[in-house]
C-alpha cells in the first residue's frame, strides 16, 4: 500500500480527523466546515446528473460557445464540421481546406496540402491558396522560394573565389 493510500485511509477515520483538527493551531470554524461540506457535496454529484449537465452544456448551449470556429496558436482558423471525413477528433477542420474543397468540387485527400501564398494563415481567399499534391512538393516549393538559384549555399550567399594563388 502506498503512502498516499495510507493517508486517505487515515483521513476517512473520524477519530483521526478530530485529533488532527484539535492539533491544528487555528481550528476551523463551524461556518467554514459547512462551506467545505457544500463544496464537497457539489463535486460528488451522481453520475446521471453529471451526464445530464454535460448534454445540456454542449455546443450552442454552452456559454463559452464561439459560433463553431476558433483560431489555433499557429493562426489557422478551424470550423466545426464533425461529419467531414478529414475532421479532427474534436470535429473541427481547417477553413482553408474547406475553401479549397469548394473550389475543386471534391474532398481533399489526406496527402494534399493547402498553402497560403502570402503566409497569412487566416487569409483564406481562394486567390491566396495553392494546392500541393503531397508534403514533398510543398517542401520543395518552399526551398525554391528560399533558394531560387538552386545552389547549396543559398541565394544571398557571397561568392567565394577559390582560385588559389601559389605562395612565393
């Protein structure tokens, strides 16, 4: 039995609790004890009541509902579409993917990547989006932007003269 389990068992004993409260420098007032009991009772509601409230507070009924869309930390806007084949576990999908699917008239495959031309991830206008067939072609596109000449030293690298002059 672990130390935590032993402590739990000790605190379940009313005599132990009474002894510990007597040893405590600042005894708990009766009103404070009632407040603690209310808080504990609130947390320990029966399962059927907890399930009822979880159903009542889902989706549009939740006071924190934001219309079925949110922006993630990377700046992508997500829309709630639980029936979409590429939706995440939480039922949301990137808005740029939905815009591109509407333009091409079909669902995207899991391999296809939607690229934002101006790098503003919440700018989902169709003229700002470009579709890549796979991750590899998307990465090679980015490497060509960074390095249009294709040299391994980069587009802005200084040219070094390697003509060696013999020492005299």
